[in-house]
C-alpha cells in the first residue's frame, strides 16, 4: 500500500489552560480496508498530530487532473485507510492536510480568492452552516438512499455520517462514581478530571455545548447556561487543544471522563480498552457530519467524485463497521459497536437557531470559562 500523503498542519496551540487552541465495486471496500484495523484504537490515538501540529511530510501540489487536496479534522488512521481505498478505486492522488474544523474554516475563508484545497472532510453541519458561502453546490446521486433528515436540502452541505455526542469514561479511574449524564459531571470528585476541548475550534466540543444547552435547558437553550457555568467550574481551568486530545486523554488515563463524539470513544471500546461510552440520560443530539466542496477549488471534478465515493453503499458499510461512523444510508445497518438509536434518548435542536447564535454562545462560554 502506498504511503499516505497526510500532512499534519500546525494549527492553534494545544494548551490545557488557554482558549487560544481548539476537536468501488460491491463488497470491495471492507476487503481493501481490513488490513488497516490491526492497529485499531492505538493507531487512532496517534491523532494528536491531526489538530495539534506536526512536521510537514510533503508539499501539496502536482497535476490537477489526478489530484485532490483535502482539509480534515478526522483521525490519522481513518484518513490513511480511507484515502488508500479512494486512490485505489479512482486513481486520484489524494493529499490531506490535518487540522481542526475551526482552523480549516478560517483557512478556507482566508484562501477564498485563491482556494488551495478542494474538500473539507468532516465538520458538523451546525459548525459549518454559517460559513456555507465558501462551499459549492453539489448533490450526490447517492442522495436517494439517505434518511430524509440527512439529505442535502441546502444544496452545498452533504452529510456523510451522523455523530451523536457522548461521554467517554475511563473504567479504571471512575471507581464508584456514577456517570449517566451531564448532571453527574458536577460531582466534586470529578473537578479537574474532565477532558473538554475549546468549542471555538473543535466541532465536537461545540456540539456538546449545544447538546448541554438543550438537554439541561429542557429544550430551551437560554435555560441551559446555569449548567454550563457549573460545568466550566468543574474544568478547573483546563481546556484542551483539540478533539483528539479529549479521547486520547481519557484512554491514556490522564482524565477520568471526557466529552467527545461517538467514534472517538467507540474506537477504544471496540479495541478492548478500559473505557465505556455513555449516552447522556438527559438527551443526545445526533448531528450530521459533512463533506464539503470548496467553492472555486482547483479540482472540482475530483472533489465531486470523492463525495460520490464517500457516500456510496460499499464505503458507508466500511466506515460503519470498521471506523465506528454511523451511516446516513437507509440500506446500511448500524455497526455492532454502537448502541441502537432506539435505545438512546434522542433530542433535537433548532439548527438554524444554533447556527445564528454560534458566535454569541462561544463568547458566553469563553466568559464563563475565564471567570
């Protein structure tokens, strides 16, 4: 297998006490990706480089006809395995610059007059929606197979999976402390032992903030801020630099619990690590995760091929069963490592309202955290 051209980019600094940093043919996909599972969560844990910096391995560039440039906050193991499959299926040379969602959006905005990448791969709809003017319209032919709630009604926001927010618990450290939902995180014994990333740069942390506001506000986000204030006090001045630092910190025993997304926790559960996934008893929001074609990108045709490939049945089955990513397709069943949705208390937010208030909510969180 050809070595992946993964280029970790030095994004916002990963500090613990600052707000400066951030989270083919039928049947072929699983076969081609099977060899990537040997390392499982251990390989996935090497994702500190994805958002927290690293050495530049190779400069992007080359023939436009055979190239695709991607920005992504996903785990290194997922990027490597998926892009190897994509290249084999299509012959397109894909290079990925790894960075947090917030940093990617800032970069795309800065480069708007001369885009340097073709795709933003991952970033929840709620996080990306208020920057949608930087993305091109495209509707994949696979859309008919999607659940209605995950269809691209906006024209330029294609969902490729759905992400619930979860609490990840280190079972070696938790002892007798009960963790069933957000309320349990206010236990004084957990002060300073909760892993959480800056929601201004980590889409998974922002989605947790939204989930908190709606779940703890009884459906009214304005009523959830009292809880957020108490939660911020429990962080004890510690705010991590990116999404990967949360689940890696819990798995490594640096933190007892962490607020993350399902895949971040499930990859370790699936590998037999001493962790468990908790779906908050107060309610869980399932958010569509997107793949977005950058407006004016240099390789638009290849970008469209990537969107079609990523949402195809074979690839969705591979992601669902080996990458712990919940499918958005009606013809693919949920993976064994995931709790069925009908066993989870699912709640909804108003996505339009969430997008409209994002800046305001981030400012409020920052103020509460720094009090």
